[in-house]
């Protein structure tokens, strides 16, 4: 009898011990931040200057990396070699010093400036926002008046001797306006067709200006009023393309366009010999300026959120900060973000971009990171694994000859890579392939799709279930690939609404069970797969963004915009990342369970 009672007591003690242990676990889980040990290496911080807005309820974002210049729309020379940069969407004025370093000179509160100009004699910086004029100092931004006819100014330039200002409003003005030093309108000096940029040769009283639609660069003699066209047929003729112009200290003129590159023009040379092509310029919509301190051309690359330096004596442009706006982006299982840009592979560490290895010759159009954290990149028809210690490339998988890989995504449900290629065997065709993520695997052809000339197409993969989707921009149809029959099953026949913008990317986001559509300058939209109404997924602070983001292994969305790398995630403490299992065990459940266990302990657990 004693032994039986002892056994029962032992069982009760054991039960209580188990319940106490469970209670301790619950208390620990409820009190410890989710995933703290796992995510200690992921930068979080506070978002002082958000990259995006308009997220669905319950979602937020972290800025993992940010260039100093998020939206440089213009600049003006100050004193002692300093250039003032107008970071419009950041509502900031930055200083670029002769040694190449940046700093924030001042903020402009809730006013984003369209253009800025420094008047040398008055030693003041003036900005325009809409038709309003502001004097900008380190202490305050003070409204000092307005421009006539409610016209704004996308470009302003000041004469260094008189402080007179020449201004034009891109797309709205039909003439260059001439103001005195106090911004009283004196006259209109030249009719223009979508004037984009101006540059002043004050020694010779020549005002150079560009017209994007008319595709020309001209010189206006401010004394005689005579106009000379010095370059025709530059640019694409598109209203959105920025044809830049700048003048150096010797009077040589530089002009540029995305389609044609950067040129130097010297009027002192014989006719037909004055123009010299210097280099290609990075993709981006931005003006160019002469920087006397370093004797170089600067381009405000709004598309990339960076300043680009172009030395006339060199063959290539040099971004002063990385162009993070790239479709080649991925995230490892520990949350570390990798991206490829400017011919280099980077990873984001504590808010900084850390280069891995030297520059590479190949161009990565995308990247994929598998379950074992192998980073795979496509070059031509080959998939390479990147050695993250030195950025060396090891051949991983080879596709058939004539297949140029344009996109790869990882299918976690099958541990396979899905690839979209240009299929050379059939004109104007693309192909969708599957291949095991293991090295040396042989790709399997799933579908050949014939397009019309210049058709844009996109592929997306549900990484959790393996479904493959294809979007044909001309047909405006989004379809699922039925892999058993090899047919495309239409899901949506009118994806893009008229006037919504140009689609620049498509991806599938499994946590919200829908497609994220990236528009070049309108943000991202979520199109639920169940046919619900398309909604805003996120808006852009400003600028353009053509790179689609990626879903990582934790169900977060990693993307770039305006010189920033950011992560969109559910709202919970910034210092952590909650896994799928964490999501099933929230704080409220932990609290309820702990109360139940305490009640059982008090009852004796019998």
C-alpha cells in the first residue's frame, strides 16, 4: 500500500514538473523577442525617412540600406567647390564637398523642392516648389514669393555676375523666363519645346538649353538673341527622356541622353569636328552639371537614387553611391540580403553595402537562393554558383545552346529552379524550364511561348506551392502553366488598367496569396489570385522603380527603390523576424496557455 501511494505521489510530482516546465517555456516564449537569436545580424533600426508608403493593414517595412541621395533631382554650385544637391523626396539639401563626401546641409520641412539655385552675390540658396519661392538656410525655409502665372520651375540657373535667374518649367512652359535678382520677371528670352536643362557660359553670354521632344541642343546669345542649334537628333524624342547639358571652365559644352551617351562639343574646332563622344551613361533620368572642384560631369540619376561622376578623361561613368535599383536581389535563410549592381555583388550588413570580391565581367539579370543558401546567378545560358568568400563563379547548370536566361526563381516546394529564357530556335519565342537545384542537373523544357516582336513578358513562381505564372504584356493576360498538359490557363485577361503605368516586374507573394505587380513610377499593386479587386501594395516615395522584389524564406518581401533596400513584413517588433511557426503561437495564445497551466497546477494536476 505504501509503495502504491509512493508511486502515485511520484506521478503527481512528475506531472507537476512537466506542467511547470511547460509554463516556464510559455513564459520564456512570451517574454523573449521572436527569433532574437536568429536575427541578431539583420539590421533593423528606425525608419526616419520611409522608402515607401500605402502598405496593407498589418504590414510595415524596414529600410536595410539607404544611399545618402535618395532622390537627387538637381544641384547648383555654391562656394569653395561645394555643390548643393536637391534631394526632393527627402525634403533635404545635401552638400557635396570637393573631397567627394556628402552631408546634410539642411532640411526643408514638409516642402520638397522642384529646383534650387545659388545666387553668388547675395550668397543665398533659393528653391521653388510649385509656383512658390523659398529662401533656404540651415535654420529655416522661408517663403519669399511666387513665380508668375502659377508656373513652377523645374530648372533654374543664376548668372554669377548679376544674380539674374533663368528658369523653365519642363512640360508646362513654352519659353525660358528671365528674372532679376529678386525674381521679378523681366522678359521671356526664348520659345522652347519641353525644355529640360540649361547651362550658362557667363564669360561669353551664352545660355545653352535642351529640348527633349525636339531632340536638340541649342545656344542662345543673351546679348544679340541669336540662337544656334549645335546638336540635332539627340535622345529618343520621348517627353520623359532627359537631355542634359553642362559647360566646363573653358567653355566646352557637354550634352547627354540615355540613348546616345555623353558628348563634348568645342565650338572653336572646325565645323564637323567639334563633337566627341565620351562614354555611355548609366540608365537614369537626370540632369548633368559641371563640378569645378574635380573637373568632372555630375549626373543626378533619379532612377537609381544616386549621383554619377563622369570624368571626361575616362571611358566609364562612376556612381558615387551604388545603384541599388536592380532585379538581381535575394535573401538567404538568415535574412541577409544580397544584390548585384555596378558589376559587383554586395551584401547588406548593419545598414551598409559590403562588396564581395572584385568586379565581374558578366551581367546578372536576376538571382536565386536555394534552401541550402546556395546563391545562383544566370549569365547567358549558364547558371553559376557564387562563392560568397571571394565572389568566384562555379558552373552549376548548363542550358541548351541558344537559350539566354532572363529570369530565375526558386521553387522551395520542389527544391528546383524555374527559368525563363529567350528561345533562339524559334523566332520571337521564350521558354519556361525546370531544373533541380543540385549541381549538374539537366533542365526540363516545360513550355515554348511565341510572342510578337518587342513583346514584354514576365514569369512568377509561387515558391511555397510551385505554381508557375506567365504574363504577356501585349495580350495583357496573366496565366498559370498547367505542367501536365503544357498549356497556359488564363487567370486574368485584363491585368493592366488603362493609364495605370508601365509594368516593370511581376512576382508572386504567398503570404497574401497574390501577385505583386511593379509599375515603373506608380508603386506596386497586389492582385489576389482569387479574383478580388487589385489593391495598392505599396506606393513609392518618389522616383522610378522597375525592379521587382522577391519573397524570402520567411514570407517577407525584399525590394529596392530610390537608393534604398527595404524589407516589407508583418508588423511586430523591429528587432526580430517571426517565422511561420512563430505566427501560430502569438503572445495572446501564450498568455492564455500560461493561465490554463497555472490553474492546473493549483488543482493539483489530478
